[in-house]
């Protein structure tokens, strides 16, 4: 079920011991789609978005129901799901409300690692995969506990869009990942502020990270920004490692450690 704005951080559709397990699942969120695969729900997942690129063979074979912001309601109806997984930030509220007329919708709201772990547990419970979900959470927790913290935190801005530049600010999952990675988020206010070049300079960043998604930043963009920000290191980073909050977290901490080592030289 979908809650109203201002309600608890996670909107939950509670399952009971007598609730039938879903046999036809649609996922509207790429990172949660990959999680469903990790939980062994190959047969149960009948629909995904055009951005659900992992696993690759699902992307090629599963029915696509549009994008995360533009879901084709008619395709969803044709697939006759009995559970739809969505996310408060990635999906449009109006469309989610419309989808509720077709099937129960479970909506996650992820701001930090603990939210992601809770989401994994909830999805596992809803789909009858509670044990593998718990094991996955334990592995992720263990990997992040082992992630070293640099003795000195550098200040970074994490850009997700160009023309205009847009950054990931506080109270976002990306910001939590930056912190765990060993950086301090230089963006002080707003969750996703638009920044002029003058405002970007004023942040006093040591580093600027250019995400591979949703805007596909490339090395040419990094070179152009370095020319505008003398003394600042600008690099392209894997956006999936910073913003995917499902089973991809298994690979995020090792990736962050590689970044730390890269900046130590």
C-alpha cells in the first residue's frame, strides 16, 4: 500500500502467515529488480522497466513495462501481477496510486544503508525468501564493517546531471555512501540542488565525482570541469555503486576501497 506524504519512512504492505506468496511480480526499480534475481525469483518476476539492466538476461527476456517515471499501465494490466515493487523517489506517486488499482504495491524509501538492509529483509519476507534475504544482509553488513575509513576526510561533490549541473545533497542514499566511502559531502543543503559553476567553486571541494547515471558523464566532461576547478580532482565513478541499494551493495564496499586507494596516491 502507498502511504501519504509525511508518513513513516518505509511504506509497508504487511504479509501474514496466511498471505499467499506472490506468483507474478513486477519491479519498477532497477536495484530492486536485481535483488529479486539474487533471491532466486526468476519465474516469479514477469515485468521490469527499461532501466532494469541487471541481470542482463532478464533485461533481454523479461517484459518491459516502460520506464521508472513513465510506466505503461496497460502493459502492467496485461501481465496480471499480484505484487508490484516501487520506490518513493524513483517512481511517480500518481502512477503508483493508479497501479494500486491493479495489484498490491510495496513502496520503499531509501535514505541510508540501514534503510536498504530493511528493504531487503522486507522484500525477502513478502516473497517467501526470508532466509536468503537475511544471509544477504549479513554479508553486506560484514563487508561494510570491514571498509576502512581514511584518517582525513576529503570534501566531495557528487554530480548526477549536466546542463544544469545537479548534485546529490544531504539525506540521500548517495550522500550516505559518500560518507561510508570516506568523503564528506560538500553540498550543505537540499537533496538534489542545481548548481551554477560559481556555486560549485564556492563549495571548496577537494574532489568532484561524476556519476555514470542518470547522466552518462564521460572523461571529456571530467577534463572540462578540471579546467574550471583548478586544484580540484574530478573523476568519473560508477553510479550503480553509489545509488543501487539492493544486492549490488555486495560490490559497493570493495569498489569504495579501490577509490580510497586511488586517491591515496
